[in-house]
C-alpha cells in the first residue's frame, strides 16, 4: 500500500539579500496551536496531488489548529496512507458523507470535483476554500487574497453550522497582485500589462515529473516523453497550454483580467496578459508594467513594497541581483525587483516591476490556509 510523508518547509530566504531587502513572514498572524480539541474539523480534498500535499505542509508549518483531519481523494487513491504530524492517516474516497461534521474543507481536485462536491459540502455546513476556477467569477462567492481584500469574506466564520464557498484566485493573479496592490492603493492603477513565465507545477505533479523525465531524456539523446503538454518542455518554452478563446487570449490570460477586476472591485481597470510556460519546476515569474492615475516615483514604490505584507524586495542593481524562481521556491513571500520608471510614459505615472512567487505555496496552498485562518 502506497504511503506519503509530509515534511516542513522553511519560509525565509536563506541566502544573504541586499541591505534594503527584509525577508519576513507577514500578513495574517501565525497561530501556534496545531492539534487541539477546540480547533475546527478539517478535510483536504485532493490530498494526494501536488497542492493537496502542500496544504498539509502549510497546515503543519503554520501550526494550524484542528481537532480532526480527513484525507480525501478519488476512489483510485483511497486506501493510501499518509503520515502527517507523526500520525498515520488513511486516504478516504470522496463522497457527500465525507463532509458530515467538517468545519473547513480545502479543495484542490479540479473544477469538476469542486462543482460537484463544493455545494454538497456547503449544504452540510462546511466552509469550502476552493483552489479551482469553478466559482471564482460567481458574484456570490468571495475571491480572496488575505493581504489584498480580506473584507470580501468578513462575515464568514467556521464552526457556526453555516456553510459557504470562498474561492482561491489563480496562482498568477495572486503573485501579481501581491506586488501590484500596495502600489495600486497609493497611486491607483489604470492599466496593467503582464507577461508571465509559468512553472510546471501549475499543471500539477505529473507535469513536474514529466519535465524532470524529459530533461534526462534530452540530455541522453532520447526523444522526450510528451504526455502532459504534447510537445517538448525541457529546454523549451511555449504559450500557456490553456485553451485559446475566440478573442485570441487563452483562458489563463483572461483569468488574470477578470480576477484582477473582481479582487480590486474595479471593473474599469485595464489588464492585458501574455502567459508563457517555461521549464521551471515550481515558481512563477511575471513582468508587470503599471500605468497610474497619480504620480509614483520608483524610490517611493520601493519603500511601499519593502513594507508590504508577504512581499520581499530583491532589487540590487549594482550586483544585478533580482528575483529568481529558485530563490522563492518553497518560500512564503513573493519577491519583487527590477523596480524602475517606465520611460515610455510621461512623468512618474508608470513603473516596471519583476515578480516571482512559489506557485504551489503562495499561489495556491498558503493563500488557502491563510483564508482558513481568517475563518477561526
């Protein structure tokens, strides 16, 4: 019988950073409790997947309080054993009855599973934090980044017997808005142009495994195995594998457009995105160009970002040291650098920044656990 073991990750950057960069864990306050009788009962749906495993790591890292935990997955995965916080758990098949007595359910099993079982869980009094795109654009469902718009879920609490749905934004949207929002609050963004460089992790554990396999195969002179993306991924990059829509944008790009407007509660902000898949394992990078209503110089922007929760500045021009996916992998904070005035815009009404964030962590699991912390 297969088994999985969940280990802790470190949060802070271990390498020395420029003097102005202050790595820290910010945002929703940490809770030092873990297993305790007065904690909520929780369930992890899709526990054997990449994000499901990261849910467990973040729950442990942040000492999230719980009195019981259910490990839920498909019938195929049922019976597997998972070691979590020195206790063995058996993965159970996901059924409607799985949510009886569950206060908080963390979902990352794909949109179809969320659509089928999310409302079922809510009807049984569970607050669902859903990592899929199933409910993000539903007007009745809050779309939340805790450092950005916590007020969207102000009246939702766990353990009250009243179920609710809360949507986790797309990973690229989270990483982008962690850096863009503090600047938006100061100078109001009128237009945002984003180019993303997205890691294999965004397509799941199988894509990460295939990237590793392809890399070995190509180096050995073999033809690469192409099952997930249907083309060579190692030593290559290509337009994001999401479906292309009639307007020429793909679904990933339109998620960034629509989700930004909903999270910022600003239907007029102009957003355009180009999303690219690159052969990186688990952290996304994004080039972001911002046009503001009010002037904002780069030094002020740097100070704002230095004090923003969940953000660390890596912006050392002299050493040419800026954020990289490797530096943010397995880290909580989103890193931002290349902070500079957009020379194509008059005055100080435009900035360029470069952002990196761990797609599985802040782009998915950490954001969901932070939402869950706000439910307590």
